[in-house]
C-alpha cells in the first residue's frame, strides 16, 4: 500500500465524524454551556464565542483563527478566581494525534471588556500546552489522546498571580493526522478573573493570532506516516513558552 493511500485511510475519520471543538467548560467546578454550533445564535446565551460548525481552520492568516468562525462575542462572562481550574469538554473528539494548547488574552479592566475586543493581534500568552507525551510521533501518546482518555476533558489552571480583569480564554487543538496540513480548532470563552495579583506576561511570552503559526513551521507541516518523522520521539510545540505567572510580572 502506498503511503498516500494509508494517509487517506487515516484521514477518513475526520470526514466521517466531522471533527469537533469545546462543548462545555467547567469553571471552578461549575459546568457552563458552550455555544451550540449548527444552530442559530438567537435564543442562545453562552460564555463561549460563537462558532458555526466543527470544521478545522487550515489558513494560518485568517482572522477566524482567533476565535473560530464567526467568533462573535459571547453573551456571558464566567467570573473566576485567579488560580482556579478550568476544564474544557470536547464531546466525541475524534483525533488523537496533536497538541492541546490553552491561551489567554487581556481584554481590559472592566468585567465586560471582552465585548469590545476582537482578539486579533499580539495579545496572546499560553497558560498550558502539551504535545507528544510518550512514544513516537506515529504510535505514541499525544495530548489529544490523553484528553480523549480523560473523558474528552482537558484541565488547565489560571495563573494565580494573574492581574484582575476580563480575559479571553482560548483552547486550541492542532490535529496533525493529515500530511502537511495541520488543522487548527480554536474556541474562546469570556472570563472575568478576580484576584489580588499583579502578574502580566512579559513581552517574550506574547504571540500574535493570527501570525503565531507559519506555513513553513516544520513541527506543524509534517507527515506522521513516513520516516524519519514517524519514529521520532521528540516533538517541539511551536510558539512562545508557557507563562506560569511567577516571576514574570510587569
Ligand atoms: C454543554 O453545551 C451544550 C452546547 O451548548 C449544551 O446543550 C449543554 O446543555 C451543555 N451542558 C452543560 C452541562 O453545560
Ligand atoms: C478585528 O478587527 C480588526 C480591525 O478592524 C480586523 O482587521 C480583524 O480582522 C478583526 N478580527 C476578527 C477576528 O474579527
Ligand atoms: C464525561 O464528561 C461529561 C461532561 O462532564 C459527563 O456528562 C459524562 O457523564 C462523563 N462521562 C463519564 C463516563 O464520566
Ligand atoms: Cu477532524
């Protein structure tokens, strides 16, 4: 069998199950509905920015990379203490090869500042990321496989020293199962973070979205089915380092 044929076989579940995204958030142990894609926005009220369907984004320069398509503002905010845990539920997520990355962006000091902030630009810092956890690129355990094994749930912690204010929370899955065609799956939520910290990520932690992913990034544009890539045991997550909140204050 040719590698192309194999690649097509492995790419198939993508078409059959129609991909996915974040359905719900557990914010400080309380479940909150996401936006329900495929349904009209009328009658919905969510903490999540609106997205139209489960399709991946493959254009690294499109504005929809920020908070999906159309990414229009959420009606609600989740008020949460800095240091709290947030879990995202990816009901039925079908892909197990690729990283999970959790980003935030400061909208402003008002509790509803995200309602006038579209997120495009150099505002984004990572609060968590996880890539290849063990084994090889082709056969090993990736963060997305781990997320599936953990009942389709991924947890991350808001840095405890993060300055109070309104923030976008952006979960991103990058699926790597289609050769040389990384698929990006971003969804955003509106948060109002409360706390007494004054932590602000330094410039070296910030990335532009769109802009952070490049079409010539070798860790994203790879073919997991062929050597030497398939038996590699290291895979580096592109973009800035994670901001943990400690020691990086303004
Ligand atoms: C999860 O989100 C979906 C989609 O918006 C919604 O229908 C469902 O009620 C939510 N479940 C919980 C527990 O929030
Ligand atoms: C945000 O606004 C800027 C300026 O109007 C625009 O260029 C950009 O495409 C917008 N981004 C989104 C995600 O709508
Ligand atoms: C998986 O998580 C979802 C969302 O919280 C929940 O509704 C479901 O009961 C969980 N399933 C199991 C087997 O724990
Ligand atoms: Cu898919």
